[in-house]
C-alpha cells in the first residue's frame, strides 16, 4: 500500500522528503555525538557543549533548508514544468515550448525537450499530411453522400435496436423542431446523436414495426417477402401534435447474420391525415344525404303513380318535393364533385418553386419554335405548384396569344394578393374572348404530361385564369393565373438565432459498436455523453440577486464535439444589466427585453442535457445560477458535473494559470474575439479544452467518470484548505 502511494508522489515532494531526511539524519547524528561526548566531559562543560552543539545543528538544518529551497526553485519545479509541457505535447498536441528563463539552471535539458517537441510536432504534421492525402478521395465521396442525405426532403433517421439515434438529416431536424413549436410547453425530447428516438416518436408503432421486421428476418420470410426487410408505419410524435408516415428498414451486421439497427424514412402527414379524415366524413355525409333525397323523390313519384286521391295540400307537397329535390341533389353532387377535385388535386405532386425559376423555364421552353421576347417583372416569391405543368401552360398561352393577336413581346409578372400570387402573362393587344381562352385550355399539352390539358392543370391547382385589360396601361392586356404562395419558405426567418455550421455532425456510426452503459462511474470518459455549457450573468453573486442573461451548451458524444447540436438563448433576468457586466459580455437590456424568463428556458435546457454529464469551466459558479432557478422551473439538475478548472489542476498543478484563455493558448485552441465572453463561444472553447484534457488524464490513471470526479474532488479539497489559511 505504501509503495503504491509513493508511486503517486510528485517529484517536488520526493526531493523535499530527501532533504528532510538529510536534515533529520544530521540532527540525529549530532545529537548522538553530543550525548556521547557529554558523558566524557565534566559537568561544567556540558552547558557550553549544548549551546555550541545546538547552534551548529540549527545552522546545518538551516543550510539544508536553504539548499532545498534553491534546489526546488532551480531544479525540481522547472523539471515538473518541463514534464507537464512534454506530457501536453505528446498527448494533446500542445505547441508550447519550455520557458528558457525558468529552466536556465537545467543545462541542455530545456533545449533538448524543445527540440524533441518541435520534432514531434513536425512528425505529426507529416503524418497528418499523409493521412489527409490518403483519405481525400474517401472524404470527397463522404461529403457528397452527406450533402445528398442532408438535403433530402424526406426525414431520415438511423437507430440502433435500442432506438439510440446514430444519424439524422435536416428534414428530420426540421420535423422535430416543427413538432416542438406546435407542442409549446408540452414535454418532449431533443433529436440528437446518442439520444432515444422513443422520446420523440410514440413508442408503440416503432416497437411494433421493429418487432415485425425482426420476426420476419428470424423466420427467413424476408427472402420471399415483396417488401424484404422493410415495413410501412404511421406514428405520432410523443407530444401528439404531429403525424408522420414512413418506412422502417432493418440494418444487418456485416455477415448478414443478425440485425443491429434500423433506418426510418418518413414524411410529415399531419394536415394530409386530417384532410383525409374530413373528406371521408364528408363523403359519408353526402352519400347519406343523397340517399335521403332520392328516397323522398321515390316516395313522391310512387305516390303520384299510385293513382290514389290526394288532397290539395298533399298534391302541393308532392309537387314541391319533385321541384326541390333535384335542385338539392344537384347541389349535393356539385359538392361531391368539389371533394373529388380536392382529392385529385391533393394527390398531384407540388413543390415550392421560385418565381424567376418558373418564368425562366417557361421563357426558354420554345415548344413551337417562335421567336418570343419575354420580360420578367414583379417581386420574386416562392410559389407552390407543379412547375413542369404550369410552365408548359404559360408557354402554350403565350404561343396561342402570339398567333391570335400577332404579337411577339410578352411580360411575365407576379403580384401578391394575400395568401396567393397572381402570375400575369401580359402583352399589348386585345382582350381574348372567354370562349377562346376555354378552347386553348381544352388542348392537350406536351406529350410528356400524358393527355393532360390546360384545364386539367388548373383543376389540379384548384384555380382558374381569365383575360382582362391592365388598368392604367397603354393598351395592355393580361391573362391572370392565381397560384398559392409557399408560406413555409416565405415565413422562414432570414437568419437563425443560432448559427449552424455548414457541415454539422448529423451522424456517428461508431455508436453501432458501443456496448450498453453500465454503472456511470465505471464508464470510460470518452464513452459518455456530455453537455458543456456556460452562462453570462448580471454579476458574480447569485445569492445577492444576480441572474442569468444568457445560457449556451454544446453536446459531446462518443468523443466528438457536435457543433450542430447546440443550445443558445438569451434570458430575461427581470432586472437591469449593470454597465460593468454588459461591457464584458456585450449583452444589453434591449437584447433581453423580449427574451423568455429563466423558468421558461431551464426546462428546454434540461431536455437538451438529458442524461448527459454537465461540464463547465469553474462549474460551481454556473451551477449556482442553475440551482437558484431550478425550483421555479419545477426540475432538478442532478446530473454528474465536471469542472475543467479542477481537471486541469490535476494535470498541470495549481501553480500554472488555469483560466480558459490560458488553457486555450496551451492547447492551440483559437477563440474568435467576437465569441469570447459569449455563452456559446466559451462553451465551445471549454468543450475543446475538455477533449484535450481527456488525452492527458488517461496516462495519469484517470480514465473513467469516477476517476475524474475523485481527481476533481481532491483538487477542490486542496483549494479549500489553501483558502482557509
């Protein structure tokens, strides 16, 4: 036990114990010598012997102490510093060179370590270059795949069998964000790598579909099944505010011997499902209504045909029935026809298209090889339509108008009108008669569209067109075509409140090979999920009324900082922000005036953290603000917490500066000046520091969460003892 404890002693402690042994040994030898000498001397000389002997002993001990202080200052402390720098260079890639002034008494040791560090850095650069060149082609292919997957309109999510998310694309992210916006304050999970899909999507449909596919595979029925290892499913979000329709595909291991996960592709069908239910009920109501009116007509006809004598009142009632029921039936059939058209239109594929793109397509179509000149005007808008058929219709109308009115110059223009936009085809000429316009619409369009006519295109889009004179113009006419504006794209904010990098981490297939977590304390540090966070506040004393004005966090999963999975928001502190605090973090009263309060933000942040480990630089400060407001939010931040200050103290000792700036400088981490002292910028920098510390902690025997907590606790205990003096 003593030998193991001695192995953990620092160099400075060993040298101190060495000099302490010299001093105590010298004192013991002198004491023994004077005792023996005192036995031989007369009693009158003993007092002089004790005086001179004691003075000599204290002088020797003082000399040893002075030599130890100099040795510690000139040798031991610089050697420990050099060892830490070399340790950081080997395990964390630090480029910091030894301080020549502090190592001036070590001869060639400091220059030698500097040369070794430089050589190591150059070797790393050569290896990195070779690896980069060797993997460039694979990286390009991976980027192409990422781009395709990211920009798919369908949501894509890949999970393990325990529903842990391994991959998702932007469409899936937007679906979850849309569901969260619709749910308001209702509880719901966050989409992210390493999180559970069942916290977002209703469990039962997922489990049922996965069980079906697993049983199909185990029974070997997938080999003959027309869907193979795929199955459709319909599910609601966990909050019940959105509905998705998709397909689940089973993922097998490399040997196709057993399932290891599944892929879900889906579309949002909330409105479609609601509209389908409405149409079904309407059809049932109309059918029953038609039956009732037919019954009335039948009874009236049978009554007249029966030849029975009728009173004047009965005759009038029967005649009224025969007059009114056909009219009512006609109205019901018109309504039924409208529903049928709605169903037909709903099944027709439409997508958002930018109006200049639509106009360019129509202008360059040249289906009849006429030299038409087309000018574009109006504010560009996003239009929801089938651009192929609409551009073909515009081209057909321009060609027919060119022949009928002998014109070659046309103008395509947009004019917004509420939720719709008028697409105008204008020229100088005569108003086209309605009958002629209808004749043009009855003509079949391009063969690639089948036997579709212009009227079919209008029916599909639930619209119509007409010709009229352009008001306040010099003899211009126009054909107006109203179309729907794509509200999703029109209403989308120009800039997100949180910047997402160009290629955020939307996947991590290494999670396939991770084993289910055991006891949290025994988990390797890089196998855990973390949320590294930071707060900006009105001051430094939460107990005296200071509050948060901003909070931000970033997730770390499987040893990767996920810069695409961030949380960042302002917080209204409910009080004025002092000028001194605003000068540091740049957040003013105006910036937080419309921001939510802490009790509204903390539940969202708590969901973002999930079961991850919380990490902060000087964590007690930030945790104090979370703890202060957690009761108001009705929750508790009881996750494990790591402090990068204490972990850095375990690696570098307490003598070195452990500020975030100092650690970033040591690890070559660059914080853009505009991001320093912002919650998100500091959280991202702290996350990078944490990853570097993990590489340095493992050689020191700190490899699990429990080890890290114990190491941090020891550093905290030392700090408490120091502050007591």
